[in-house]
């Protein structure tokens, strides 16, 4: 059972380290709210909050109740999603349709 806790601790430590590095990378740039990020990504506000909770996007609360995100990171995430969609589309176009 102790091994499981060690794995969780190592994961949380590496997660915190990665989040800190990303925050330093995007620090100093423009910040946006959850609603602005959701409009950029064409998803709901709740989806953006879930992405923050999962650690996909960095969100922080500077003294008030609004979650703020780094605009540059949201843009980079959007570019990554678009690239994945293009790669998936290219890979699936090489496959034959089920009726062929």
C-alpha cells in the first residue's frame, strides 16, 4: 500500500514541477477569463474548468473568484487540437470505408 502512496507523491511532485515550468513560460503575458477561453476553444465554460482541474490548462485565482488563464497557453492548446485533428483526418482518409 505504501508503494501506491509513493507513486501518487511522485506524480504530484512532477505535476507541480511541470505546472511551475509552464507558468514561468507563460508568465508576463495576457490573461483571460474562463468565458473568454471557452469562446476561443468553442467549448463550454464547464469544459474549460475541467481542463484546468485536470491540469491541461493552468488556471489561477488572484484574490477574487474568477479563474484566469494564460492566453498564450490557450492559443497553444488550440493549435495542438487543430494539429491532432488534421493528423487524425489524414490517417482516417487512408482507410477504406466499411462498405468498400
